[in-house]
């Protein structure tokens, strides 16, 4: 797993309660109900992480 995948997995865990972004070939494991405010927070975290990387 590369650094970007690790970061995205960390964001998914923190903001969405999703343990892995790997496909597990099971609907109950691969599809999640997510509140829009949690999705908003996760997208903002990903955007801010990208902006920080670009600024370096």
C-alpha cells in the first residue's frame, strides 16, 4: 500500500468509520451508509492533505 492509499484509508477510518478501502467482495462489507456531514468532513480532509502536499 502506498502513502496515498494509507492516507485515504486513515481518512476513511477517522471520518467514515470504514476500516479498509480494499474490496472484500461482499455487499455487507463493501457498501456503507454514510452521513453527508461525514462525507463532507472526509472530502475536506482529503482536499486539505492534497493542498499541504502541493505546498511542499
